[in-house]
C-alpha cells in the first residue's frame, strides 16, 4: 500500500472517530457522500478515491460547511471519504483486496 493511500485512510478514520455518532453531522456527511457518488460513480477503486482526496477537497469542504461549523468541516470531509471508501471495488473489511482476490477484471477507464 502506498504511503499516500495509507495516510488518506488514516485521516479518514480519524475524521470518523472525531465525529463519532453525532447525528447532527449526518446531513453534512451525506452531502459530501452524494457528491462523491456523482463524481466517482458506483464502481471505483480505493486509489481513485485517494487521488481525488489528494488532488482537491475544496468542493467537499464547502459542502461540509453548509452542515457543520468551524473545524468540524474537516472531519466531516474525512469521515465522508472514509464511508465512501467502504464501497470501493477493491476495499473490503477495512483492507485493500488484491485484484486476484476480487475475482473480476478491472473496469475500463
């Protein structure tokens, strides 16, 4: 696993931990999740999500600020990316699955 991916996963876990089970943050997290689905679609790999996270999260921060205040927006973004990571084709049970273990071909790009 690359350092960039490992670092992103760590930040996403920290965001989820910092938000905890606070239902007041759900609208902000869901707004970011909806936009992630729109941008990446339903079939993606964890590296694609990590690259999006590394390239630009300003759009996600703006969405998060609509439902959260102050520094919580950072944690909302991280938590949303972490939740969406669970839907990656090559990510299951908190681990990245090797391509051979997934039993399918990589999607066309």
